[in-house]
C-alpha cells in the first residue's frame, strides 16, 4: 500500500518514481541487540508481509553472540522478537518466506577479517537472491564502534562509488550520534571518510512516526492554524514523551522481564537519549517556518532554523530551566518495580548487568526553553520525558492565550479553561481541540468540550511502525526524514551547556520520583513558577 503512487503523500516522499525501494541486502550490525530484536527485525517482517519489499532482498545480521548454527540462531531470535513485538501476528507461511532470506555472520566489529568474511557471504547472497551488489548497512551499534565499522567496510571493499549506477551502498547511523558535540563531529567525519553525504542516513525514528509527519500536514495543509501559530495567540507549548518502561522492560501479559537497556542507557541518560534528538526534532516540526518547498533540503533548512534560534542556556539559567531526576521503586498498574540504581538484568548472552549503585544517570528531564525569533518571542516551550512514568503517552499541546477578562471570563476566581490543541503522537494517535461550550439548559454554564480526530477511527488499522517507513525510505534513497549533519551538530550545541553544567556539579544524588508518578516535585515547581501546570495525560 505504501508504494501505490496514488497514495503517496507527496509532502514526505519526493517524487513518486524515486520512492520504490530498490533490490538490496539489508545488513544489520548489532542484529542480536535489543533494537534489532524489538524493532528492526519485526519492521522488516511486517514490510515483507505487506508485500512492500522488492523480491530481490535479504537480511544479514552481523555481530557476535550466536550459538550453534549462526543462521538458525538469528532466525530463532528473530522469531521470538517478532512473536512478541510485531504489529501483525506471526503466521507460518509468512514466517517461512521471511526466514529463508535471513542470515547471520558472526564477527567482531573491530576485526577486519570478519568484514572480509561478511563480504564473501554477501556476494554469495547477492547471487542467490539476484541482488546487484546493493547494500544498506544499518549500524545499530554503540556510537564509539561506528568509526571503525565504517573504516573496515571501506577497506574490505564494501562501499561502492556514490555515482555507481548499477548498485548502491547506503549507511544508516543510529542515534545518539556521539555523546557530545566533539564526539558527534568525529563520528560524522569518520562516516564521511567512507560514505558520501547522499549515502548517509542519520536516523531518528520519531521522524518516521505518522503523527510526527502529520504535524507538517496539519500546519501547512489547513488554512486555520498558520495565522494563529505565533506569539500573539499561543501562550505556551508542552511536549511530553512519557514511557512506562524503565531500564528493563516488563511484559504485563506474561509478567516477564523482556529485555534490558542498562548497558546502553547508563552511559547516556534522558537528555542524550530523548531530548537531543527526538524531542528537539518534534519541536522543529512544531516551530519551523513554512519551508520553501517540500524538497528534502528545504524542509531540513526550515527545521535547522529552529535549532539555530534556540536561546542558549547558560550555567546560570540551567539551574532554573532544567530539572533532572531518577526513579525510585514504585508501582505501575499494580506491578512493583525497583529503583533505577537497583535495576539488574541478564542480557541476551546471560551476562549480569547491574546499574552501578551510585549512578547519577537521569531517567527524567523537564525543561523550559525559548525560541528567539519573531514568531515565538516570549513563548515558553516546556519539554518533559521520563522512564517509569504512569503510562506511555506522547503529546504536543498548544495552549492558546486566555480570552480577555470580560464577558464569560470576567470572574478571576473562576477563569475559563484555556483553548488547547493536543496532538497525540502515541498511543491513540490523533488530535483534539478543547473549546469552551455552553451546557444545555436555561442557566449559562460553560463547560470545556473536545473536538476529536482519531487515526484508527478515520483511517482504520494500526499505523505502520516508524522503522518500517524509514527502512523503506533508505532503500528508495529518500533522505527527507533523516537528519542532516548541520542539524545534528546544532542540537548538540544546544544541549552541551547542560551536560557541562551537570558534569561540573558532581552531584551524588539526583532529585527522585517514584516509579508510576509523573516526575519529581522540582519539575512541577519549574512550570508552576511561571503560573502554569503540566497537563494531565
Ligand atoms: C529510543 C530511546 O530512541 O526511543 C529509548 O533510545 C526510548 O530509550 C525509545 O524508549 C522510545 O521510542 P518509542 O517509539 O517507543 O516512543
């Protein structure tokens, strides 16, 4: 369906002709890891079930950790992941079709010999599946491993000339790109030595979410929003990305712990994991100026304008504008969870991974920021994200200014509820507009009502996962939804003063919030000190 040119949304797609995914082998570095297990392999499986993939296509996992026959091992692991996480249930026929094109090459990312083995295997798979040597390398590996991986890919002869007309090599680089501005630049440079910019796709899966893409359509395909979309009418904006999951994931239906991200998250924290990328990208979609055209670079230029207009935070303002915190033990839906510092989990190789007992990695962050341009002067944007919050819920709320204190709003002790446009990113994707309405009856009573649009009611079914859309885009060579180098650097520049201030503070404890609550009191105080409140989700 995605590929029916009649149904392609031209805003996101470039020209329909370039959209078709081209035959290739998708090589997943780190295929045994959590992201591949939960998201990437289920995404490719769903694309296969939907018939969206070319018939000349195969998937090869690359990494360490297999046991016994590597191909059989990855097939078993993929099947387990797909059974748990796929949006479409696994079925015998479709599994058999997928499984026959799934392989694994065991090897270390730092070992050049392993790349030579990988190349030989890829050549054989090309011959078997009729692929013309085209490859998408998905680097689902720690940022520190990226420079060596791309260098070895090039040395082993697996990167073709960007001008090559018969085959292509493309690389997908996962976020976070680096752990600060300096390391991000090093990674970008290192990737640039092996792959040209048009061959490079820096992924932020939030940009592949239907509702995030819809932000642009909503703003620029409807005439009623744009005139109101500025400091004259908007009081403030709240962006929330709340997750129930902590460092370990719990499956409420089976009561099992299903995975661990301790090794990754402990070195990262919420600012690097969610704010530097996903949340700033959402902010760009909300706040950008209308792009010149729908061409990838015009959209990306407009987004960059937002990042460049962010008011820089300084050591003095960070204290008042940013709150970080860590969860302590608590209950979510009747299930007890340990505190952040007590999380322990076996990884897929059955190695114990405890969080250090003195960890000061933040699992929650709330902040107030400003965009210093004509459109947004003086409008605060409040961002909050955290793990082990009461529910999974992501929303952008645009709160409009109060009506004047006359007529229906004349009593300051009973103010009218403000008008709010709420854009729900997940779950129950959709939007609602809260308006004041007269309650039926002889008395004049005003009550807030909601106008609702819900994706599944209007369009039916479950939206494809973001990774499905993005993997197809790479196979088709469409970079619209991927981050350009300048945007990655601009986002790092904005968060660097926060990281530096935190480093200099040498905090031994962070503010705490109980698992299953909406964050620490400090986050409430941050917004309440401006006379506002976090929305109840
Ligand atoms: C990832 C982060 O990028 O996004 C995770 O690394 C987070 O920590 C995840 O849980 C959230 O994605 P989604 O699509 O489930 O909202």
